[in-house]
């Protein structure tokens, strides 16, 4: 694995989209460039999905989600630097929508969010729409290929929600979740709709059993002042209470709301071990 460095903070949570550096994609995913989901009169149009093809035997496909206000293409260089040659990466772009934490300003967002409190009203419609977009991107993958999801900040939160839906077998609205995820990797994230998910797991004891041995990597910096470290810790504890007993929670001292070469090396090793990838 080559050394990985970031010359700028991948904020992705309070990022001003007008100042965001747009990196042109080298390729487009075979999936539709945009998809729409209608619910209760709300239309969400997803942006471009960028494709990183595997250089070796195709053993896994992972959907990677950016943070709030960002775009998918900004993560392409970092994922390429991981040099996981058996993974096909699908890197979508969230729809533009009004976000409460941004004062109602429209930005690229996977769901609406006002705060990280468990008392915050849940945007289940937005979460379900993004989880459905992930499932759609993975729907045509070969049966022998492992499926994964991951992301940064709000993308990490969406990944954890989608993981819970996969294990439960349904979205928040009760409709079937159509695919089975095999691995989840998150950076600087939290579990959204935590109380709702806890209630759903209590109603479905089989889901708690299915959550056992599901591999989840959660990385978080102690100096994160956007998604506080304590929220990452609490989310990991909540997930464990729901039955996810194979969480690898990694702490990075003095790291803010970004990633680091040490964290990316840990992610590289996690994918290789859990997916049994080539050296």
C-alpha cells in the first residue's frame, strides 16, 4: 500500500458547496447517473456515481458515501490510493436538499439533519431514499461478489443506517430491503435514528441474531469538533446493544473531523482481512 496523505481536511459535514473543489471523474458508473425516489411529495434526485474498477479479480463491490455538502468525486483519489485491487468502488453523489443544520440552505445531503441528539426528529424519508439508492447501485452485482458500504461523516451515518436496514430486511417504512450487505466501514460517523432502530431490533429478535459477526469498522478522532468523538463511541455502544458484536472501533488521538494515513492503513487492513482479499 502506498503512503496516503491529505493536504486538506475532508470536512464534508459543514462544507460550503460553493467553495468545494470539484474533481472531474475519470469514469462513470454503469448505474444510472441519477435516480429519483418519490415519497410524500418529496423528490430527491441523486447525482453522478463514479466508478473505480478493480485491477485484480473482482471479489467485492463497495458503495462509498461522501459527507454533507461534498461530492462523490472528491473521494476518488483517496479510494484509489488504498490500492485494494479486488474491490470495485461505486462513489455516488447525494441529492441537493434543504438541511436544517445549514440553516435550511440547500446542499448535497443524504438526509436532513438538525443535530446529533437522539431526541432529534428522524428524517426517515431521506434515510430510506439514500439506503434505497445504495441498494439500487448494488442490485446488479454478481452473486459471488461481497457487498459493502462505507463513508465519511454523514455518509458514514447513512452507511450505518443502511447496514441496520440490511440486517432487519426492511427500510424504515416497512418495505423490503433487497440486498444483503457483508461489510461496513465508517469514518467520523454516528448512528442516525438510533432510538427508532433500537425499537425495530427489539421487535425482531432474529435481526439481533443476524447482526452477530457482521464486520463493522468505525474510526473516530478524539479532536473531532463536528461529529464529537463521544457520539461515535455512543453509536458503537448502541450498535453492540442491537447485536452487532464484531465492531472494530478505532480511536485516533488528536485527529479532527478528517482522516489520516494511520486510519486509512487500518481500513486497508480491515477490508483485506474481512473480505479475504489478495495481498
